């Protein structure tokens, strides 16, 4: 028989959620980097595994990759963003936008460790 199933698989993003921040710089003699929350909206994601090839390339450049996640496509996320997952902060290392086999637009985001974040509220407290 030449029967072909054409069942569409709807993406599920239930591994966790994140908040998104943008990296800003305080305009002083020695620029100070801080994070500004873009929106109170939570973004849900599906966690993916980091390939051995990508891990090897990152290790060669001494980049500490932490996560690879998949979300519904959002082209506003760039390498100038930091994501907060739980109580940890992760800088966007790379974003790949694509349409999956079922026609859903998605983005894969590779994240690296982001140490010692200074939040906008903390920056404002220091100025007072």
C-alpha cells in the first residue's frame, strides 16, 4: 500500500521559561555593562543538546556554553541579549532561525555563561 501519514507535529515548549534582558553600557570614562529587562513576559523553551562539534569549537575558543534551547521564532533576540533561566544568567552566543519540516517557524539559541550581572535597578542604586 502507498499510504503516507501527514500528521503535523505541533512544537512543545515545556522544558522551562526565561526572561530576556538587553546589555547596556553606562556612558562613563570606563564603560560599565549592565542589564535592562526588556519585558515582564516569560518565554517558554524546549531544551536541546549541544553537539560535540559545537562544544569542541567553543572549548577551543575558551567559551563556556551552558544551554541550547528552541523557541517559537523571535528575530528580536540577538547576541546583545542575556537570558535569565531560574536564577542564572546566560548570554546569547548564537541564534539560528528556521522553518521546521511541519512549517512552524522556530529559533535555536545557543547560550554561554554570563558572570556577575549588574541589573538596571542595582546600577540606579549605585548612582544615588
